């Protein structure tokens, strides 16, 4: 089965450019503003949208995304509302891929079978669940694939050639390469090492490889896009949300504009890259 993710990456390969993958926390800073931001992303230049599923214990996330999750939870965001956001988005956009990213606990609490049915019907295309290793594929990965959803796996600088085939075994959609060791937003990647890592991963898979963690500017995006099939930006966009809020942490007239302005700059950087592979 071909998903929107497969279709989008295939189209971009034909165009000879990388994808801009944007991450934002669903429900941050509130449900209405979050929907407005997500609706505005494709026009601003996002090729794939990742939506964080708010969780109280996000161990792989740095302070920026942790704070976004807490803002969303405080505003009443939950799994039902996150899937509703996707469903509403799909009424006006049936082509932009949407990936849910987060942790297994909220899905487990919701109920795996119920989640897969509801996610598919809402218009979700894939998921990244950072705390489910390949050894636990029976929990969610294999059922997700059977439901027609991509299961996107993370590879890191410490994923060696022996471990990589295990990581890639049931991965679909694309491979998410974490460019640094540590949590999100914590450091700047070494672009030379990233390009070499992408080349190494591509020796093991035909899937597109998208690179995230530490990408904050159009210059960063351009450098990563030169050697990767996609560039993932999260913390910088979440910061744009945070910096637009008023003193009480509420959305302002600037909130959507600040995010889309940064996405447009990042998209320009990605589109300006000369692909090396």
C-alpha cells in the first residue's frame, strides 16, 4: 500500500530536492491556534507535517518540546483532540503527509486497536514512537503496518552496521536519522558527519532518509538537504510559537505568522540545496 508519505517523497525525488519536515506539538498553545498553524504549514513550504502527541514524560525531548507538551496538556489536549485536529485538517488538505510522533504510553492508554482505526480514519499516514525498539515490533509496529500506516524508525550516531538492519527491518515511509546524541534542540550537528551517516544508512535501505535534531536555520537546512532526502525541524518552530505568546502564555495575533515566516525561510534553504545523492 502506498501512503501519502511514499507519494510525497517520490514526487520530491523527481523534482530533485529534499523534503522539509516540520514538527509542532499538537494543541500548543491551544487547540484552535494549533489547527490554524497546521493548516498554514503547507502553503508556507512544509512538505511533511509531524505532530507531537503531548505526554507528561517525554524522555527524548529537550526543554523546548517538553514545555510545548505541558502547554498543550494544560490547555486540555488529549489523543481524541489530536486525532480531531488531523481529521479537520484533512477537510481542506488531502495530500500533505501527517506523522504522529511521541511515546507509546498515550497510545497504550487509548487502546492500540482503537488508535490504529481512529488514526487511519482521521487521515494519519505514519507514526514515530521513540520508546518502542524493534524488539517490541509486535506491540504497535506490525499492527500499524497491517493497518496501512507507515512506522518510521529512528537511527542515531550510535546505530552501528550490525544494529542498523534490525532497526530497518520493519521501517517504512522514511528513516529518521537523529544527527546528534542527546535530546532535541541540544546541539548543532556536524554536517560532514551527517552526510557520511546518511550515505552509510542508504547502503542498507532504499527508503528516504530524513535528518533531524539541531536544525534551526535556513543555512542549517540547506547544509543538511544537500546530502539527505529530508530535513526535520522541530525545536526552532516550537520556539517560534513560545516567543509569540503573551505574558500569560496565550496565543497572540503573531503566533501563526511567526511560525509560517520561519517555515518559509527554512523551505527556501531546503530548496536552495544542491543534492549530492
